[in-house]
């Protein structure tokens, strides 16, 4: 069947929640009504990245990218674009008057500075159709590996590329493969860590949803390289779309003989299965992940022995993250030299970040290593909304730290981020503006770790809990002299004593905010003030007498009748009654109420 | 999958199906599909273009539509826009003429002069 037009509709989780399936249903209905259902093909695809402007759809052959499309817009798109061939300019992304519509988004900063390697097929192909992946050179790398290369040559190529683990710690991938390959055993395993758990991070989910075959192909290559015939993808059950597409992709790969016995008529056989995690954060830690695959309670164990020696069911196991795998096929096809020409001296290639928080363009971006934080925040991210000032970026999730404004020009790579007390992490990046309280942020991440601590080792189970209690006190205005020092002492012992990476790095958000924003902690403890105006216990809402017109609106809005006064004279808030809900400040038309 | 050749064959076939999504360096055939064009039979012209391109495995040309080109009395009209931007306007088309344009203009790079607007207006 030949179609004259292809409509690609984003079906990543972001666009699905902003109703892209409804758009597709409406469009199908209208195509039939117009009798063009055999001329226009609707294709669901993966994430385009600019979730802020979703749902996004792209219509070919014109290459028109439409953004923020609602169900009500579909009729116009069908009638104008698909029936009459007229571009619906008002919905175009970027330059609405572009002479060539396919170039309308070229000058959108969000796209201009990106380089898509891991996300190369996201938003380009239909993830539920293996042939579209094959059309984009899919499985050619596997073919090349098993028919032309020895396992040692595959590992040498990966080593030479300089690829480092994208899960966060940045361990050289080639070396990890080498360790697993050199073990002698009757059985080895290849595992994929798709237990993405950092708050705000969704890179791995987007790859699995938009290009599941790239991970499957890479795992088969890894199996060939280390001598394993069985793989497991450990993915969280909270990613239903990713799980569904992975299942479809694995089934198709089996049907096409790209998984299973004697792949490409060689001796190499490889099977792949999914294992669903119930959503415990600690299961993203490699030893806990494998314990969970084995069917036991997801708890970490001591290392060594490392998984490459004794992993799943006691056998040598290779474990990489989703984004790491997504890079592998391209490296084998384009070569290690091509890959290592991108990035910085010690960090090669690109990194995918999920940008969120106080930023214009929330979404998914892939940038070459060495791009500065300033470029990410201002050029790609579009800057901070409402004219506010950038205060810090948080990377690395609950194991990472904050990068303050002084370091905006730091080129992002593994080593630079570690040096300033943060880390690359798996790719979550939360942007904070001047209204963010750094003590509150540290508390947020610590609450997360306390919640997610598996409880096996005391430093993490008890230590993080005590740290949270201190932070809680500080934000309640009950901080005492010496609290900051106690936090530092606890952080050090947790870092040294905890069993796994989750525990060891749990104090990082506190340490890094202390390093750059110690004055904010001191203001909370000594002056009982929250400089950013976030910690409600330390705030007072006050009416400025000069500005108050005495309209009585705030008094009428106040849910606890804490505001009193006489009409046309300044009103007053009774601090004992005030519950600090902020309703008065929102309702005042004269900006006469301040929080101090 | 038994051989790399088998994989490459699937790749070629799939590439053809998605070639419409790559619009770099391609000849564009644009058919006027306003009310006047459709009434004059532009729809069968467009389908003929699409079918002929598919039948001949042509990957360097796409068919799309546009609105009213302005000379309704000469509909159905199609413009063939080369990679260099050079435009040839064909008028009073039907399915048969469309197939000939693909064969001669797109494949052999010789415009079908007798169908062009210049000839029709003589």
C-alpha cells in the first residue's frame, strides 16, 4: 500500500497524557469521512523531545511540524492540510512563515544545539514496526558483529570509542564487557537496567517507547561479545507503554529470526525476556536489580564479587543501562573514531537529559558532551519563565547535587560535574529559580531516599532518617546551633558506611547545597528566616500600610478570619491566627501584601 | 534471519515505504487539489502519480498537494519542481498523462512538452 502522506503522531508518555491517542482517533474518523483513509497513513512514533509543546505531530512529505495540537484542531488539519494541501501555519512549530515548512523548526534553539545518537530514531520511526527500524540501518550492526567480527574485535571497538556508562557512574563500557568476557562459565547473562527512578527523569523510558529495537539489538551484540545466550530487561511496571512496546519488539525480533537460535545462520543464539520491577528505587542498583530478577526481595549485597564475576544466579553477568545500549549499534556501524570525535577528552559522545523545573522548554534533549550548562538552560531550555533569575540546576537526582549560577559556563561531562560536587547521573536535570529554597530542595531529595531506603544497612536506614529530622527542624524554624555540623558528620559516616550506591550518595544533595548555599542554611538556623520565601514556618504575611487601600477583599477571602480593619484604612493580619496559606497575597489587587 | 542479504532486502523494501518522510534533495510533484481541481479529476491524477512512482521504485520524488493554482480552466494542474527549484507546470491532466510524466520527466529527465502550460496556451 502506497500512501501519499504520512502523519507521525508522538506517542511518548508525555504526549499520550496530553491526549495524542484522542487526536489519532479523531483524525482516523475524519480521514474516513473525507474518503482519504487509503491515501493518508497515521503512524505512532516516539518522543520528539519538546514535551512542553506537545502533543506534536509531523506531516510528510511536506515535513510540517505542528505543536500544541488539540482535538479541535484536527478538523482544520485534515480539511486544510490533508485534503487541500494548505499548511495550517498557526500551528507550526517555530517560524510560522518559513518558506520551506520543513525548515520551520531549524531556528528553534531547542533543536539547533542537539545531536541525536541515542535518540536517533525517536520521533522518526514507528516503534511497533520492526521494518521501520530495519530501514534505518537496524540490526545491521548485529549482522556485522556476528558475521564479520570476533567477540574480541567487538569489545575492542567499544573500548576504543570511549563510551562510558550512561546510568550515572560513567564506568568505561568496553572494560565492563571485557571483564564479563574473560570469565569462564557454562552460562552468562546480559541484563539491561531500565529501572529508571530519579525524580523527573524519563530518558530511558523515551528510548524504550520510541526505539525499543535499538536496545534489543545492542543486548544481542553484548551477548555475542561476552558469550551469553540469555538476556533480561528489568523495567519498571510503572512504564506500561514502554513494557507494551518492548513486548511487541521482542516478539517481532523473534519472528524475524533476529533473536532466537542461530542468528544469521551462525552458532550464536540469544534469547531475551522482560522482568517487571514493582518500582523500588533501590532496584536500580545493580546487585539489588539482579536479586529482584532472581525473584527475591530487592536488596543490594556487598561488592566484590562484582556482577561480571558473580551476578545473576551466581553467573557472570553484564549489566548496562538503556541509554548505554542505545549507543552501541551506531558505534559499530559508524566506527569508534566517529563516536570518539564527539564530546570532550574523557567523556565521548552525547548525553540525554530530561529537563524540568523552572524552565520554558520542559522536555528531552540530547547534547554532545562538553555543551555548557548555560547553553542547555538558555539556548535549548529557552531560559527561566516569568523573568526570574537562574539559581541552580540539580543533576544526578537523589545521588547528585546542585550546580549554582557561578558554574553556568562549565562544560557538562562526567569529570567536571564530579569536581563541583554533583554528578552526571542518569540524566535528570531540574532547573531552579530564585524562588527555590535550597534547604527545602535538599529536604525533598532526602525525603525521597528515606522513603526508598531498603533498610538493609543501618547507615542508610537510620542515618538518612536522622538527617531528615534535622532538616525538618531547620525548615520549621527550630534549628539549633551545631545542626549544620551534625549534618556534615552524619553525611560523612553514611557515605563511608552504607552498603550500596544509593546509600553512599544519599547525603550528596545536602552536601552540595551546603557547599554552595551555606548562607541559606545559616539564615534558617540563626535568623529563623527563609531567604527564598518557601519554608512557611519561617514566613509572615504582612500588609504594607502605605499600599493598602482598605478594600477589605483580603479580609473577606481569609479562611480563618485573621485579617481585620476598617474600610478605606490599612488592614492588619493577626499573626497568631494566620495559617500562612497565601490566599490574601494572591487576592490583593494592589500588591500590598508581602511575605517576609 | 538466515543471512545479511535477507536483512538488506527487508531494509530496501521498508526504505521505500518510508521514503516519503525524507524530503531532502527530492523532486516534488505538486497537484492542485482545490475544489476546481478535484471537480476536474485531480484526485485520479494524484493517485496515478503515487502509484506510478511506487510501481517504478522511484525514491527521489514525492507527491503532495496544494490549493488552487489559479487557472481553474486548465485544471487538473500539477507542478514538477526539480531539486534545483526549476518548475514545470503541466495542465489538463488525466491519469494516463500523469503516468507518462513520471516515465519521461522523472525517470528520463525530459519534460513532456506537449502537456505543459506553454503548449496548452498556444
